[in-house]
C-alpha cells in the first residue's frame, strides 16, 4: 500500500479533483500488522480528534483538522460545527483560498516555480530504468514525459501521490478546508494565512536538485496513490484518527519502498521535518500572536498530533486543551 504521497492531501493546501470509489484497506491488515500499527500509535500525544479547543485567558482557539480532498460526508460535519464557529473573530488557514487561487492562476501562465529552468533535466539526472518507471506513473496522471522531464522532483512526488481517478472531476475539489472557507465567507469573518505559497516553494527547493532526485528515486516504491489508499485515508480522517494515518503510511511505506530501515528512516525523517516540524514551528509564531479573541485554526489534520504537533505545542505554551465534537 502506497500511502506516503497521499499524505499531501492531509498536509498541504493543494487543490485536487476527486472522482474515486475505493475501499478501506485497513480491514485487510493482518493481526501482526494491526499490532505493529497500534504499537506505533501508542504514546504519541494527541493521536485523535479533529476539533480541539485551546484556551488561555480570553483567547479561545478552535483547532480544526482538515483534509484537502472532497468527501460528501463533510457537509454534515460543517453543519454541526457552524453554531460554534460562527462565534469566531477570525479564521486562519494554511493558505487562504484567495491566495491559492491567485497562485494557481499565475502558475497557469508561468510554470517556472515548478519547472527546471536551467541545467540538466530529470532524464539526465537518473538512470534509464528509473526514468521509465517514473514517467509511466506520471503518464497515467496526464503528465507527458517531455513535460515531466523538466519538472522539479518535489512537484512530481506530489503528482504521483494523487491517484489518476482524482483528475477526472473538476467540480469535486471541495475538501474540509474549502468548506470552512465558504463558511467564513458566509459569516463575513476575516480570513488569514499562516504561511505564504512562496515560502512553501522555497522550502521544497531548499535542497539541491541532485538530492531531490535521489529521494524521488529512493522512495519511488512508496509513492503512487490509488483509489483504495485514498478511501483508507478519508475514512480514517472522518474517524478522527490522524496519527493512525501517518503511522500507517510510515509502516506501509517501509515495506513498499524496498529500502533498508535506516535508509527509509532517513528519507521519512526529512519528509516529516519539512512538511510537519518546520511548518508547525513557523505557524506557532503566528498562532501565539493571536490574543484576546476567538479564532479558528483550520489546518491539515496531520499537523495536530505528536510532540511537534500544534496541540502539544499549545499545551506546552500554557493553553488548556479540550477535545470538542466534530
């Protein structure tokens, strides 16, 4: 099962189109795999819950874990949240929808932020066999080899994580964050971004392209999402088991990658450091600046749990945390 790249939907504000009908793969886990998964989750702070309330003095923060891909079951969730969230003074997203729309519009006219604009292409930077395997997977997602060869490795990793079925329905890109964006607009509540798209681009490009290619080749076996893997993630999300999603991805990724545990851990830890630890730390600088108001913090659910998660960091900063209905 290749779940690692699907975590992009849980961790990054990307817009995708969903038209998939998969099945949850967790019932197929063996008893040994279930035990290993439970062991991995045990001891991790705040492993569950998509709605937590953090309070400190007159500051009230509603942390909502989101998923950036659509499921119709989210409608009932938002309806249930509305009476509480309508009291907010502000909504904070990873990146507001307006800023994402502006970025996507600019990208349609100038793809240089995700393209290799000088130097060797990916064909030159990897073996013939590695390139053949990579270009085949991208072709299934509508990206021709001549174009893929000039794309940045981190961007191709994201594309591989999107199942081909998610490219089929342009009207079904309404995830939990998009629904909360609509709610904020409906209620005329101001919206703010916790980060800028330019900062994300800089983060992904912080490593030399040769290192990015090495990681892409190493993790090729653990990349490539399917309908069933997407269904597994969405169901676990709606069950509010965000840490389980990440730990399942890690365990299955090791198996599918074909790498030794040491090499896989090196790649995984780098992935976690960039997408979770560094971004969470940057967001906390903004979140801790919210004072004497009620605010909604709507971010990918994968950012909530674990020691580096927003919930644990808020608790360490003196906030009282209470799990709320979702």
